[in-house]
C-alpha cells in the first residue's frame, strides 16, 4: 500500500503550499485590476482630503502646522495599509463563498496555518504596494519635510506590527464561518471599531476615558504611535524598542489565538453545515 | 494504512434543530443521512443512486472532511476522516455538481492553484493540465478565463482538476450534471480510462440510471438518507425479476419496484413535500 500514499502525497514544501495562495491572490488581483484602481483612487482622495484639514487649521490659526500635516498624513496612510491588510485576509472565507470555491480549497491537504500564512503574506505585500503608491501620489499635494524620518525604525514598526494586524484580520475573517448571513458585515464592524479607538486621526488621549481602555488593546494604536515617533520625532529603532516589544508581544499572543479560533470556527461550520452556505 | 479504500459505517447526519438563544424557537432537526454503511473495494466504481436531496452529497461532503458526522465513522484506506483529516485529504479529490472556479482566472490559473495546494510543482501541473484538457477537447482554451466557458466546459475542467492530483480515492458527485450527451459520454469514458490507468477507486453519485449502469461495478439506492439496497446491476435486477429475463429489466424499473417510486417522483416529494 505504500505506493498508494507515495503517489498521492505531494512533494511540496510548507512554504510552497503557502505560496500557492500568494500566487492565486496575485492572479485575482491582476484579473480585478479595475477594483484595484478604484481602491487606489479612493485611497489617494481620502488621504489628500483628510490631510488638507491640517492645512485648513493652519490657515485659520496662522500657526505652523507642518507636524499636524504629517500627523494626519501618517494616520491616513497607516489606515489605508491596515484596511488593505484587514480586507485581504478577512475575505479568506467570504471571497471563496462568493466564487463558490470554498469547499475545494478547504478540503485540500494544506494545514490551515499555512493557508492563512499565504493569505497574510499576500495581504501585507498588497497593502504595502498600495500604500506606497498612495503615499507617492499624495506627496504631489503637500510640501513636507521628511528630514527627521528614521526609515529603519519606521520599517521595523510596520513589519512587526503587521503580524498582529494579520492575526486580527484572521479573527475578523472567521466571523462569516459562524454567521453566514451577517459575518462579512461584522468583519467591517471590527475595522470601524479599530478606526475609532486606535488614534488614526487624533491622539487616543482625546477619547473618553472608558474608550481609551480599548485603545490599549488595539495593536494599531502602537503601530501608529511607533511610526509617528519614527517619522515626526525622528526616533531611532532603539527609541521605539518599547513599542516594538509591545507589538511583538501582541503577535505572540494573537497569532496562536487567531489560528486556534479559526480552527474552532471551521469545526463549528463543518458540524452545522455552514461552510458553504451563503445565507 | 489498510487496503480498503473506503469504509463507511453507520453514518448519520442531521441539520438544524439547534438554537443560539434560549428565547428562539427550537426546530426539529432534519435527518439528511441515516445510518448509512457501505464499503468500496480497490479499483471499484461504486454508485450511490438517489433523487436530489436524498443525502448523496451529504455523504460525499462527510467523506471529503467538509462535514462532521453526527454518528458513525468513515475510513479512507484506514485513515479516519476526523482523526486523520490531513492524511485523508491527501488521498482523495472530488468533483462537485457545480464546477466552482475563480471565474475571472483562466483554466490554467485555476488548475495551478488547485493542484499546487496538493503539493504539485508548476511544471508538472502545466504538462498534465494540457494533457487532460486536450483529452477533453479543451486544450486550446487553457488560458481563457473560466467565465468564457459554457457550463458543460466548466464541468469538464472540474473533472480535470480532480484527476490532476492523481487521487487514489475519487469522489464524483454528479460529475456529468449540465453536460450535453456527447460531453457526458466523453467524461464517462475518461472516468473509466483514468480508473484503469491510475488504479483509482471511485465513489459516484448520480440520479442518472444509464450513467450508473454504464460506469458502476456496484450500485446502492439511497432514499431519504438510507441505503435501501445494494449490489451489482445484475444482482439488483435479479432481486425483482420474478421469472422475467433480467436483461429486459431497466434500472428505472428496479428503482421503482424496490423503492415504490420513480426517481423523478422521489425528487418531486423532496421539492414539494
């Protein structure tokens, strides 16, 4: 019987299995280039419109608002990045239900962790490319001095922070497994809540005290804090070490938690027959 | 690993019946599969025949590890579908009644993805995809998006997807649904060929009696989630012959006399009843 197993078991490495999802998402991305263009235009318009608020504040107060411009620009760009990552990964179930492929994907001999790793790698790369493009286009609208920016610290915060954001997206993505009718909308609620509590357009200090509690458990708060520190204050990688440590801790807790929760939700969907159901 | 490709024992599955909150009305669960048992021998094509809604696809989904049984067990070459999920998945593949593809991606891009997640390399996938699709008269359209394909052509690509990974246990859930007669025959011949060439064992579900007779070594009738009889086509005919020549008895007659209704009537009861 050994011949039976040898023939059927593929020789692909774990990394190759994950990369199959990256390749698929890239093919989908190319095929849906119109959507990508729409999101890029939306991202640019959103970034420019919100950052112009700082210019308006300067015009009204007559003060130098260059730091405020950078503060808002970083907020909108980080949010564009986080949204892209959250969208890409949290659609892990919903998109495949829509295409009708979910059963064929989930019955393949790929450990779920490698499946989600592939989705996360694509989500992060896609988010980075889109955000860099938005950033490049938005720069045409503002005269900003980047003399203070510590690039290494900025990149380190983005990369370490992305791990916990990916885990958060996986948690949001499992909702359609539990609630076929409303799961996708519930994922949007998770995103909207992050926007409110994480200090995207304002310091979290301005939140009501009870809401500030939630900002402490959002990894996005620390990502924004770290990037603003590195880009506005010129903080080095040593200066943002505390933020990096907190983000790493978030990742260490949230990654296993999200994998466990996704597996649990998948088992629940298989028990109740909700895996394929749309509504 | 033992040598029996598929052992299904006392398998049952119900849907509904639960409630999320105490104030919600508790509904009666619907029994989709009721105490089903059968075994398939190596290299055999075993047919599960029943109307739409008789539980065929639920049985296939449980074997595919996509549904958890309420009771009973399923073993694929001795591997338990719940305990040894990943090993079972490596041994099987499936054709579902709806082709299920990423519609904007090309046939090749779809096949690349669905075979890469079975551990195959890109070069091997491209070579085999072209071979199989050429055999099914679609070789020249391999780079076209799936949405340009007719329903029948999509189903052929779905058959290609399933056989591409050379599974030792193949689950064909109404594989010729939506195909015109010529394509249906083509796919049926392909299934027979692959079974012979690749030593595959096949579970075929269908409500097409001719297809069952043409392809299956043994047949079971599934009615309301229960297997009511099982045997070779000759054995089933003999069960109801009562002195009539067996070759004159059609499988429709066998189904009618054993279950008390035609397969179409059974479907109507399920749709309207």
